C-alpha cells in the first residue's frame, strides 16, 4: 500500500488531515506540511497503526574472514 494524505473539508468548515498507509510515527512527518499550512490544530487522534513499529529489514552480518 502506498502512503497518502487525505484532507477532508466538512460542510461546517472543519478540516481533517489523515495519513493512510503509514505505520508508526511516520504519519507525523507525512502530514506536518499540511497541518502547518492549515493553521492551529484543535485535536489529534492516533489510528491503531500509529502504535505499531515500522518493519525493519532483517539484516545479518556475514562472519567471514579475509
């Protein structure tokens, strides 16, 4: 799934900025420019994916000698 930012403007003028396809704190970096441009934040809800950690590639060092 690709990362994307969803901006929703309600009939009452309320603006919602949401990150989709992001795990962990990456959503904050992805939405920061939108939030800064739109002004002050009135609430902040974390989706379940925010509490997950991003998958790290499994890396192993080769133990060979030269």
